[in-house]
């Protein structure tokens, strides 16, 4: 395996809650790697720490109340982002690592034209003149497939549709040709047809520009279509990590299994519960009080005593390839016979 | 007043009307523009302001005499308004109309410049406090509390009394330096909500530094409260200037300001009412116009407060 572009080791991002009700361990010991040029999908439901993980990488966590605990380690091209000076960090933000946010409606500044906003990163990092930056902005608009870029460059965000604004966001992020693009729920706010277009666009741009993409989503469908590898997060931890085909063919963590079973399917007749959609019972516990033992055990159909008492580490599931290709945080791996739900 | 002066005055009125019409035409396409002009006092207020500004700029054309010229101290002091002296003459036989016209330069100029100083400081302090939070915010806001608790007129009186022959630029600076507190509070409140908006994170993710984020990304979004507080603040500043000048502590005589013109004529009110009354009317008219325009601006730019 080549040297990874981004290596996150044991990332712990905690938030001190205001009313003294304790510390929210939003991200609690997350490790993963992103290889140059690959797409890594990060999946999980709301509140599992996906967004906090991505904000931690760019050190955009509001401090206080948040802080990244000592012992955490985020290495980008061999440099530890957590020890960089603010100036060095700014030189990386938007230049080497760029980010797309979830809400194209609120992530664009309403008082500037989209051209100004796309040009911003180029002006900050490459000291382009205003004229050159404008030309660059038009190029970027063309690249992300916005018609009439010469005219659109002077438009304000409110004059554009949601899909177009997300294209503008992508143009903003890519203007300096970053090596890593963090896309935090890039399609969640869009309707399905636009969603497909945006994902296609991201795929095409990734191939053209040769960048790596961290695709954060709660939608397994999005991941299945675009990601090379998938990291599944639950309750601030990585619970399963595998190449996309392996994950979909053989989900090993009960949470992954539940997520996959929850996806409505058109091809297979609904098997369970009189045609109702499958759901994972219960809800994500509060980040201030994760359950003891395995954090998924209160919702897990297979849970037994060991799960309640002892927190499982990430275990290697083998399954061909190098060790660490497919890892799972579940005791079932040590006792596969228990994989038959009681009740 | 000769024919030329009358023509220039008429020209100024036409000019003011044209300015109002142009502003109206250019803003008609925007929601805020339409809302502004829907306000019943917006158009007359804007006209009064445009008129006085035009007259002030065209002072040499509109004024028949030089503002310091004592025409005939023996026979033409306290001359009643007539065709020769439109608003009469003051006790020193100076033409009140001419002084009023030149005084507009001083009074409007001081008001505008002092407000620019105040709004600049207020916006910067408010934005920095609201964006940085931590210890900066309480520190700056306590300073603002002190500033707001200070009786401004008396503080100015003390400074002005200690400092003889105050130059006008220093006077302007003083008014500006004591006038930014309310603006900074407004801006801070706005920035507190703006800083949580996603485009701020987006700007930081692009690599923009703190200064750039505050002044380029956040502050332009707070333009509405800044503009409104500036428009409403100029009126206050003009009243303050007039008050101090009336007391003889502001703009030094013989330079005409509307405040010291009132002072020049007030002890003759019983026999020559015109030399104090007209500058007084001018102040009232302009301040009312400023408040009318400020109110309309607030309704236009800040629709949330409309209901309140």
C-alpha cells in the first residue's frame, strides 16, 4: 500500500457542555486513512460524529466548548495538522484540503457574487489579481457545469437554485486544486435527480483532478455508487471499515447490517413485518453518556453479557487482502455462532 | 439676492428633485427600495437632505454675500427679511441667508464626518467583540457600557473647556470618538448571530484568516444595522454640535455654524427674531429629515423590526 495522504489516529474531539452535565465525547478514538486519489465514504446516522471528525481535520471545531484531546493525531502528507501554527494551517485550508458543506443555501455568503466567492481561495492562497481571479472563477463555473459562466459569475447566491449553489460550493472548494476534498453531506439538501448529478460531477472532477475525496453521508446509496472504501461510524467510533463491495456483500457489524436492511429496495419484495420498512430499534444514545461495553449493545439484536461488560476493539475480519482491509468492532467476530437473533 | 442667486437656488431645488427621482428609479427594482419609498416621509425627507447638501455644495452661487462680510454695521444690522436680505441680517449686519448657506457646509459636514468616525469605530469594535468572544467581548462591552453611561454633553464640555481654540477637525474627532458606543452594540448583536452561519465556517475552511473573516465576510452582512444607526445618528451629532456651538464651545465664531448663528442672534430675539429663528428651523428641518430617512431605511433594510 502506498503512503496514505491523510492518516487519522485515535482522534478524540470532546465538547464541554454548558450546564455542567459533563463532557460530550462526540468523536472518541477514531482512526482511518485516506489514500491519494481514492474516495472514502464515511457513513453513520446523525450524531455519530461524522461532521465533527471532518471539522476536526481542518481544525474548525469551535474552541471552547470543543477541543481535540492530546494523543489525537491527524497527519496530512506527513505533517501533523494538530501541531501546526495558525498561519501554516491556513496555508493548507482551501489549498491542500478543501471542504464542501451540507447546506448550499447557507454556506454561501449572501452579500457577495458567486464569482467573488469562488475567487476568494485563489486570492488568499495564490495572490491572484482580481482580474485573474475572475477569469479563474469563470473557468471553475464552466468546470462544474454551470451554463453561461460569464454571466453567472456576477450573480448572487439567491439568484441560483439549490443544485447550482452546490455546484458553486464545489467550484469554491476546488479552485486551488486541493489534494483532499472533504464533502460533508454534499447532496443531503438536494432532491434526488440533482443529487445524482452532483455525485456524478464529483466523480468526474475527482478523476480529472486526481484528488482524494472524503464523502460523508448518512445515505448508503450515495456511498455504494461512489466510494472505494467505507468507514461506518456509530457513537463517536468506527464500527466497521471495509472496501465498498465487501461491505455491501458481507456486512459484519450488526449496525451495518441494520443500516443495509433499512434501505428500501425495489427489486426484493419486503420480507419482514408485513411489508413495513426495516428499522434499527432505539436511537443513538447521548454523547455525554455512551453505554458501557459495546456502544451499540442496547440496540443490538445479538447482544449478550460480554457486549454489555466489555468494549470490543476493532478486530480484523480477514476476508482476503492485507490485514486491516476489513475491520469490525464487534465481539461476534470471536463467536460467529451467536449470529442468530433471539426474539 | 440677485437674479443669479435665485436661479442657483431654483437650480438646487431642481437638482435635489432629480437626485430623489434618480435614487427612486435605481432602487425601484429591489424589495428594500420599494419598501423605503413606501414610507410616507421618506421622499420628502430625502428631498430636504438632497436640497441642503446641494445648497451647501453650491454655496458661493446661492449666497449673495460672503459669510463673514459685515455689510453696514451702522445702518443694516438687524435688518428684517426683504428682497435684498432674504432672511434678514444679524446684529453684526451679516446676511443671515448667506451665513445659513455656508453654515450648512460646516454643520452637515461635521455631522457626516463625525458619524463616519463613530460608525467606523463602532462597527470595528462590535464586529471584533462579537466574533472573537472569549475575553475580548466582555472587555470591549464593559468599555461600551462606561461610554454609554457617560453624559456625553458634559464630557465634551469638559474636554472643550480644557482645550482652548479647538480646531474643527479635532472637534469632529471628539464627537466621533464619543459617539460609537451604541453602534458597536448593534453590530455586536448582529455579528453574534452571523458568526454561527455556515458561510463563516466555509470562509475559514477556505483558509481565510480571522481578520479577513471578520471584515470581509461577516461585517458586510451587518451593513443594514450600520447604515440605519448612521442615518439616525447624524441627527444626534448635529444637535450636539449645535448645542456646543450655541454655548460658544463648538465651532468658533465667526465661522458660521447653525449652532453659533443661533447664539449670535438670540439676545435680540424680541426685536430681530429672524437671525436665530432661521438657523434653528434649518437644524430642525434637517434633523427631522434625517430621522424620517433613517426610519424608512430601518423599515426597508431590517424587516424583522417592522412588527415591533
